[in-house]
C-alpha cells in the first residue's frame, strides 16, 4: 500500500497502471467507513500476491486529485488499467463483495493477456531504450523515434547522451511541438535557479520571473504537475507574459507527459489520460 499525493500520482498510479491494475482508495482520517474498508483492501492486496497495486489518497489533503476523479463521497475505490479508470465502488463493502469486484477484473486481465499472447512481451526501460536506439540508428530521419529516444534518455537521467541525440533535430523546434518540448526540458536542466525563489514569490505574487524559474526547476526534477501549477499562477495573472513564455512551456509539459494512446477496437476513440485531460481543461480557460 502506498500513500499517493499530487507529486507522485503520475508515477505511482498512471505509470504503474500500464503494467498492472491499480486500486485507488480515496479516504480521510475522520471517515469511519474508510477505517473499515482500508484494512480489507490491504489484506486483499497481500492475498492477491501482486494481482493489483493498492494506493491510498487522502481526499482532504489532495482535493485536486479528488476533484479530478469526481469524488463526491468517501470511501470511494477506483480501479485503473492502462492509465484509465475502468470501474469502482463507493462505501465500505464486505470482504466477499470486494473479492467479487477484484475477481472480475483479474479475470478480465487474464483474458486480455491470452488475446495478445502472440505479441512480443512488454519491454522494460532498458529494453525499450535499446529498441529506440536501434530505431534511430536505422533511420536517423525518424523524428518520432528520436523524440521517444531522447525522452527515454532524459527520464533515465542520461542528460549528456540525450543532448547528443537531440542535436540532429534541434533546428526543427520552431515547427514541431514535440521537438520544442524537448528543447525546453533541456533548457530547464541547464538552468540554475536561485535558492530564494519561494521567498521572492511570497513577497510578490506577481514576480513572474521567480515563478517561471521555480517551474523550470520543477521540470528539471520531473515534477510535471507542480511545474504546471506554478505556470498557471502566471497565466491567471498575465496570459501573455514574456511573449507567451509561460503558456508555451505549459503546453510543452503536456506534450512530454502524454502517454502513448492505448489500443482500442476499430471505430472507438482512445480514452484520455486523466492527468493530461485535467491540465488541458485548465489551460483552455487561460491559454
């Protein structure tokens, strides 16, 4: 069981749900039924031996996440797969009912695995990086593969390699959102923000340069949602500040954090990532 906040939501929930179902328990310390369902969920996480991952979100402290999921009462339990909510329930169900709920989705997962049994296994980070490196070496003009390769290097902390891999496409930043997003990430890594930014912002909420420098520091640490929150503070006060620098950087982050679309049946539209969808909605009103 893991306690999730806005800071680690992307990694512990969205990314984790790409490999296994993630059960999110929205609770609060004052909630009596939450104290009843919590131990049941923890017990079943152990009993199912890795069949699903359990995370808990304090809805009082993480109101932004609770709002994104439309939580109206607690406890509410939401199950995510492939980055998307697929089912859930409200209230403190007895253990037998929770098992029925879980068995339905564990069985569905097994069926999906059988259907794609002939496909290659999902690669780990090292395997995917090797595959992307080979793709770029085979076709240096494949900007999609190069974007994914540079992004994977940066996510892995391999900045110098990423800069070398980025050089052949650097000149395309003005005409490509993806290339521009990588360029802004690399710029953020090169920046050295001052140590007193929070104090400057506290003294003057319209110190947009301090807010922007703080956002770049958060980008360098891959704290994407926190960086966008800081940029939103600028956009709420001055949409066009510094030749739209805050807006352009915000859009770049959305480009960087959007996961690959999940496979769906012909004619269906792939579901949106909930974090990206939430921050896109906020941008529409301000950007």
